[in-house]
C-alpha cells in the first residue's frame, strides 16, 4: 500500500513539474512562425468505387501537426493525386488559416466501366503562429472545400463561412420563363 501511495505521489509531482516548465505534452510550439509543410502523403488504397470503402478522418496536435485521411471518387482507379499546403491568412490574423489542396490527375484513357475511388493519408505541419488566438485548416479537393476544422480561444473559426463559399452560384440565368 505504501509503495502505491509513494508511486502516485511521484507521478503527480512529475506531471506537475512538467506542466510548470512546459515540457513533454505541455510544451509550447517551438517555432510558431515556421513555414507550413507536407510531411508525408500516400495513396493507401485504390480500386473501383464498389471495392474501396468510403471514409474520412482527421486529427491535429496543438503544435500544428495534423493528419487527414479519406477517399476521393474519381473517373478511374489509376488517377494520381498531388498535395500542397499554404497559409492563406495574413501575418497579423487572429485566426491563422491554412489550406491543404489535393488535386486529382486523371489518366487520358479512363475506364468508364469502373469509376475509381482513391484512399489517401496526408500528414502536414501547419504552425499555430505567434500571438494568434486560433488555428484553422481547410482541406480542398480540386478547388472545392471538403472539410474544415481547428481550435480557438478567441473569435469564431469561420469554417461555416468557408464551407458555404463552395456553393455554386450561376449567372446569366435565362429569362425565358418570365
């Protein structure tokens, strides 16, 4: 019993000490102004749409590291993907915003009898920014926002606005019905 109590006291003291000095999981982002970076990007599965399970997931750490995984429906299972990340907010923004863009590159000879589905996993570094009160990352596929998320201790993130901006707006409507 004494050993368990002593072990508990030592563990509580160690965790409390780490929190006080900002070590381990309590460590601040060492360089919040570093440029964003794709750390890894891979296609984890590919095939016809009825062969590859449709899914999506994401997570992020407080230091800017994030992971997105999911599927993209394509014209062909042989479609290739590319990815880039860029900061889209000004240096003085309260909410530091990044955009991860995935692009599909369809083959010239797509198999019309087998529409494709590509599963991917992307790891990225999107630093929080010095003095910022929030952090937002939007994932786009071929120019359309697919997801958006982040955290803030200040103003609202604005993901709903980004997601609603993907609505198609038509111009030059026909006046034939009037």
